[in-house]
């Protein structure tokens, strides 16, 4: 950050401190808490309004509120909250501090002696948070998450409008917001930006975070100056539970068993929460814990892009040069822990220490059969014969552990009309692969293979003229490769925000603040290859899997895990040697320092509210890695650096023609920094072919326009519509250039470059309501649905210099994303049948249209049931992926198979207890 900017920031801080001092001489102030009279839950998002002046405030977490500069004497204050009856209180305001705690009663949900409608509180919290927010946001509470069978944060977020997920082995992992790649979104826990364990990307692995450790999930779709600037698609904030969410003691636990139909195995899960307040509410603590184990699998067949080929018999048509058949068995363990320690020594001071610790361990075996024809004949529209095909059996045994942790300390102090909050935080993520083993066997002779149904999702195959490929003894040992890798990312950050409330003027609030963050990302890989092998591994005969699922009926022999066990016991017999080239090219250290400052002002004119301001972010980046020359076998250290600044202005308008209707308009600007894998200064040189990273890439920049209308209905309902338009510049693409590289003249250099721009436009529709107007017993039904329509076009730079550009959809963008859920809730019984769907999306951009990869449409149907035995105990049963929806990917233009993967359905059942 330059000196003049620092001086300006210091001057603004001095002004803020002066305004704090001046505010000490304000008139009477009113503070207090708002609580649900039936459940003891503190209500955040309650509108607190002074009738005479129109001054208002919104309760914060813990139900606290503050109104300043109120006139002395008898005053009337109204408390309003969706789903609850309005409460009007009269209080005699004296000079100085005044206190008023209020209890609200639910408006229409009658609590009987059996059913405690905690889910109603959750719905109310989420809707009131959305209603009172300065930005356009969607939220889902922990209680609502419990009404879906979602096992992690990504899957819970997918129920919100405009949100879809990328899946790994059938589980939601990365979140796509409004058709924008997960790498271009920002994710925080309690306002602390999460580090990412992914090797080269910025996308956050949200399957690492169990859904049981969450209090509320929030997706901000318009960015205020006070929000992170690196949020082209949106900004996700994950709130963890607090002792101040509820009066008194919080305690609950859940015990669950999981079943996978594909592998026929049962596993388990436990979660628990305990928290309380001490010393008259001045101290609060809460701990939540979750541990889950899932044993499941997937069956898969894949192919390389289909290309037009002429056979040796002059036939012609589409063929693939490699077909793979895969069978996965997976044991996945997910552990989450969060702990919050909070202090409220006075009404005007608050301090906290928080931690969120999440671990995800994946133990996976994969059997793969690879078939690579050397030529082709008898090509028809849906079949071909692969000549002299190479048959390879690959077995992988891998253990991988990922973790995301956050530690934060901070507080908030209020002096009259001015408050300041501050946080010091540390976030660390790592992806450790201590053992990655792969054994390869090859069939001794080339074989002619008949491929059929090549226009379908599952290809057929058979050997021509024999059955030798089904004999394990015919497969000879080729190689064993092992590796271990550690990827780490560390973020250290400090933030502060100063808010000053004005009275008796159109200017209602000025807020300003700053951020300093240091990030370091590193990767260290060691890869080894065998130089010898003992005789026992010479053929596959001694290590054949005898209990294969063989889902597609191909009957080819698979490798058992015994070979991995044998290797670990006899590693010296294989004389493993370090593969220096592969190891060096994956090693890097990158450092990124970000400083940011913002200012925003809030104005109110009758039913209009206007927020205007700007954010400034300065980025300094440095990186080091290695180059490898295949011709000379030389490894050379490399380095690079870059710096850039971004000015991000924004204007947000909010119009409230009634207490139930809100219209929002927004113009704002955001950015996204390049992925680490694109900026690593690696260089791999093979003759005149060079692959190299580019540390000088510019960030993506997006100009965003949004308009929305929300109307809140009785019975905690909402109907809303939103339109959005984004213009994104500086897209990053891989491109091959023909230019000199060092001493190599006219080299073929493949690197990453900033390319053209693109636009994306969409419409979001949402409806939610309990259908209590229906006659009994149908009045227990409820409907939750949303639909997002998106149209995007990006100009893609050509794969090779001199070729024409192409217009494609945004990567990860579906044209339609939606959810629908029908619920039935009556007395002790709750049932929800839910479906989530999305259209196809572009997953990868190839060198030419036939190599573009598209993930096809996906619809998942789930069933949730819950029965309340007593006010404290309930039992539940969930059925997931009822229709066994597969993952299907196809190649562009040809629409032929890229990947088909099935997981089967799964189920869980269990018991919940709450205090």
C-alpha cells in the first residue's frame, strides 16, 4: 500500500475516534435483548422502531439491539419479526442508558406439549436475516438443514436459489453461484476467509465441513464495499453455533447409521452440541462435534474424445483412442469440531475466541482397465473394432487427508453512536497424501477388441478370436509408482470496521474499515518409480481380485489390494528411485499479500435506503518453483512476482413500499485472483515443446447489476424474483504460442494468458409457504421451490495462436437450476420429498470443439422423515439419491461418452435428543 493511501487511512481513523468521543454526549439510549417466549431462543433480525422519530435498529446475534439519541420522556417502541406477533412497548427514556428486554410470541404456530417447533425458529431466523440485510442474500438455518438429508455444507447450500454443486463420488464438494466457477467465489467461517486445501485452485472444498456444525449458511449475491472484493459469483459465510443463540443451556446429540446400496455396508455417525452462559450471561461457551464414517463406492467407464477416423478397411466414423473401465471402493471419514468462547462484560462490549476444526480422510482403492487400440476397422455409427489393442490393468491404493481450520480472536466496543469491531484470524488448510500407490500390468500381446454401443453411456466390448484377455496370467508386470504429497495454505489476517450512526438527518450511517492478509501456499511432492521387482509380481495371477462387482459385465480380471499390502511389507525388493522431474515440477511456494480499505455511507429517504461507497484492494504476489529440461535432465529454480490494485465502487438501493415488500437495485464491482496452478513459474521443456506457468496474469474483473423484489407472506412464506447481469473481463485460458523461449527458437509454448471477456445474465424465482389455508388434514402441507435461468457467453481465446476465437457458455454454468420440496408436518410427524436439478454445463474447454467436456443434466431425489417421540427425542430416516442418478459427461460436438459413473442409493436412520 502506498504512503499517501496509508496517510489517508490514518486520517480517517482519527476522524472515527473523534466521532466516538463526541458521541458520548448523545441523549438517551435504549439497549436490550429480544427472545422467543416459548423456546428461549434469542432472535436476531428483529426490527426495533421508535414510533415518533422513525429511528430503527435490527437485533444482532444474541438478540441484542441499540437505539441512540432518543428524546427523554415516555416513548413507544415497536418490535416486529416475521412469523411472530408484533410487540409494542412504552418506556420512559431518561438521559443516559436505558434497558428494555422483550419477549415475542409466535404468530400462528401453536406449540403443544409434545412438539417444539425449533424448525419454525430456524425458518424465521433465515427469512428475517434476508429481509433485514443491506445486501441481497439467501440464507438457510441449521434447523432447515436438518430437514434435508444433506451431509455437508456444499449439499446444504445447493437448496438455495441460484446455487448448484460440483460432486465428487456423488457427494457435493464445490459450490457454483449463479453459473460462476467455484474458484471465483469467496467462502468464510464467521467472517474469516477460509484457506483452501486444493493443490492449485482457490475453490473451497465444502464437503470437508459437516452440516451438523453449522448454525446458518448465508450466500450474499450482491457485494457491499464492506464485503470481500474477491467474489465474482458471490460471498458465502458459514456461521457456527454460539452460546448466545439461546437462553440458558444448549445441548443436543444425534446418533445415525448409514447404508450404501452399491457396496452393501453399514457405517455410523455421531454429533453433539453443548453450550451455556455463566456469570449472569457475561460469559458464554459452546462446543460442537461431529464424526461420520461412510463406506461406499462407484462404478465407472470413461473414454477419450471421439474423433473421425478412417479404418484400415476404408470404413470411417467416430472412434475413441482409449477406453477405461473403473471400480472404486471408498472409506470416507469426516470430523468436525467448533468451539466458541465469548465475553459480554457490559452492554457495550463484546469479545470472542473461536475455532473451527474440520478433517476429511479418504481411503480409496481403484481398479481400472485401459484399452488403447493401435488401429481401427469395421467402423459403423455405433461400433468399431480396435486393432492390436494394448490392455492395461491399473490398481491404485490411496490415503488422503484434508483439513481446514480457523482460529479467530476479536471484539466489538460501542461508545454512544459509534461502534468498532476488530478481528485477528489464522486459517490453515492442508491436503496430505502420505500414501499413493499405483501398480500397472499390461497384457502380453496386442488384441483385437470389438466395441459396441459406442453411442450409449455404457460401451460393450469383447475379444475377437479368443478369450485370453480374461486370464490373469496373461498380464505382465509393468511398473509401480508411489508418491507422497503435502499441500498447505496459511492465511493470517487482521480486520477492523468502524460504524457511526447519525441521528435526525438523511445520512444514517457511515462505515469504514480495512483488511490486511498474508497468504502462503505450497506444494511438496515426492514421486518414486520401481527399478526392480520380485518374481512373485511378474503376472497378475498372484494378485487377482476375486469378489469384483463387475457392474458392466465385462469380466476382465481386476487387481486385489494384496499387491499394495505386499509392496509395503517388501518395499526394498522393488528398489524404488526418486522421479526427480515429476517431483520438482509439482513443488512450489507462493505468497500473496492483500491490503484493503473501504468506506460506505447509508442514507434513508422515506421508504428508500441508499448505500454508496467503494473498496480498494492492493495485491502483491511472489512465487518460486522449478523448471525441468527433459533433454539435459537439468532442474533449475525459477521465480516470479506481480502486483496490482483494484478500485471497486458500488451503489445499493432498497425500497420498502410496505413492511412485507422490498425492492433492491445494485451496481457493484468485484474481482477474482488467478488460480495458483496458473501462476506457478514451472517450466517443462521437451525438445521445442514448452509448458510454462505465468505469474504475470491479471485478475478477473466483474461489473455486476442486480434487481430484485421480495414479498414476505404469512406463515413464514416468501415469493421473490431477481435478475442479474455480469460483465466479466480478463478470462484466463490455456493457449499455445509459437515464439522463442530462452535458447529455443520458434518454440511451441503452452501457457496461461488473459483472454477476452464474457457476459452472464439470469433470473431467479423463489416461493416458500406453509399451505395452512387448506382444510385439515391437508393444512400440514408446505411447498418450497426455486428456479434459476441463466444465459452466459464468453469469448474463448484459441488453443493455438492464429486460430479464431470461440464463443462458449461460462465454465460450470447451467442454463437452468432448480429445487422443489413438498413437506407434510402434522403433530409429531414431518415428511419432506425433495428434488434438486440442473442442466448440463461446460466442465472443461478443449483445444477444439470435439474436446470440450460437458457434464450432463442431473436430478437427485431425496426423502426425509422425522417423528417426534417426546419433546426431547425424535427418530428419523432418510433415503438419498432414490433414482440412482449417475454422473454423465459427454464430449462436445460428438455427444459421445466421456464418463459414466453410478453410486447407487444410500440411506440413513437414527435418533436425536435435545435438552
